[in-house]
């Protein structure tokens, strides 16, 4: 019985446990994004574009949304929203699109990032 306690503690503290994704917690993180973005299918564009169908979508491709010149340039260069590119953009938007119009400074908390990605995959219609 005593061996089970250290094993359980090791599993709880392992990097895998720390990176588990929680879509419900990600929805709470997304509340920061709601001021500018919607995620529902057919949802309106706000200050930022609707994010439904985000994963695998070419950047700057939502019709009737006015993207910054920098985002249009990145889109012309082939920027596509994958988990990797989205993580980089959410962590530091200005590093990915230097003169872009997204005013968010970035999300640095890895657990919140994992949760947000899980939520976006579920809510944006791109669940694995």
C-alpha cells in the first residue's frame, strides 16, 4: 500500500499530468477572448474574426473581415492555423504577426494554453 502513495504522487506531478487538457477550464480562459471573438458556427465577427473551423484554416480567410496588412501578408505567405501556429500566436501575437492589430499581449501559462486549445478544438468544430 505504501508503494502506491509515491507512485500516485509521481504521476500527479509528472509533466503529462500538468499538460492534461480541460476544455471546461479552457472555456473560462476563452472568456478573455470573447470581447473580440466568437466561436459558434455562423457566429458574428467582432473586433476579431469568428473562430469556428479555426484549425486547418488559412490565416486571413474569413470573408467580410478586415484583417491588418500584416495578417494579410502572413496569409499570402501561407500561414495556416495549426495547433503549433495557434499556440505561438496566442503566446505572443506580435512575434507571429509583428505589426498585426491583435492587442492581446499573450498567454504565458502553459496549463491555461492547453485548456484553451482543448476548448477551441471542441467549440470550434475541430475536435480530434
